């Protein structure tokens, strides 16, 4: 099959589920259309679950178990997938992120994951565990995925990265003074890279700030553009040009309003000196 996507079950619970579903289907000699007919879902939905782009819901896994005669095996594995700390929609985004030629980041409150030091990222997940938002296992899952994402953007040639940080990102003392100082030092190193631009959107912008929540905009080598944003419980990858284009326009407007990279580096350095 020319368009067959190879699966890596080691990438996470959702990938492992998709790999198992595909193997069970192919062992029976069924196509995705065959399984779709037996479950009441579309072939594109089956494909999305198998490739990890769609979350295996409780209703879907029960239907797949009935069709495949696997008892409650998929129901149990699907429940484990849904207990993952990785938001629905995020795995699909990560796949495109790893191939992007340009990445534009805007973040509030914390430094974006792609730029986080190990200790800074660990402090964030520890905080989530203490609040009861995620489990220890889910925290480990998040950190493992973050490490893989950071490796992917370190590829050759690297993507061009534009980073817009709300001023809160460099002032919020995540992990305490030492951890934040190291993180700010890492930001200064990143700003010095030839493929990266780092800017700070100061508090003084007030209502002129274009975004009220974090957003990531990616451009692929063929020129196609996408946007990814999260709510508290889900992630959404948007590919509709009519919806994505205004986000790029707003991003560029915010770049014009933010401090220049030279001014941003000076502010980051000043904040760092103040906490050492």
C-alpha cells in the first residue's frame, strides 16, 4: 500500500493502541472499509485511530471489540490511552511539528516546551502532580514526549523558530530562583542561534496583545500552514486556510508591537541577574 503509514508503538499509548488495532484487523484479512462496516464508523475514522490521530473513545473500543471478537481487550487498552496526559489532537500536531520548516510560538506564563530545560519542565510536571491534575506516570509520559520533540527540532537543517513570550513567561518563578535562572540562561542561548528569533511582549501592551491564549503556528516545506491551540481538556490542529491565515496576521502584528530581539535579550538578562 503506497500510502501506508508505518506505526511505532513505542511512541506512546495511543500509538500502541493504533498498532494493535491494525494488526488485529489485518490478521483477519480486513480492509479499513471492512472494519468500518462492522463497527458503524467511517474508514477515515478507523485510519485516524490506527495512526494515532484520533483518540479511541469508549464507544469506539466497545464496537471494535464486538467486531473483532476480542472480548474487552480493546476497551481496557482504550481506557489506558484515555488516561494519558497527552491531549487529543496533540500527537497529530507533533508529527507535523517534527517536519516543519518554520515554527512560530506564542506562550503565556511559562516558557514553551520546545525551549524548556530539563529541570524547568520537571518542575512544571511536579506542580501538576501535586495539584492532582496528572499522575506520576502521566508526568513521566509528558517529559518523555517533550524530550523527543526537542530532539526532532534539533534536526539538520533546523527549522526557523520565532518565539514570542508574554512577559509573564520570564518573570514567573517556576522551580525557584536557580531553575528559573538556568531557564533564562537557556533562552539567551537560544536567542543567539542563527535560526531563532526571541521577542518579549511586555505587560505595557495591554489590550494590544493579539492573543489571549498560547498558540503554535507551523509552516511545512510545501508552504502549507497549520495552527495548534489547547483548551483545558483538548487540543486542536487547524488546517483550514481561512482560519489559519488570520492567526498568522495577528502573530506578525504582535511581533511588530513586541520588543526587538536586542531589547528582549536585555530584559531577559536583567530579570536573570535580579534572581541570581
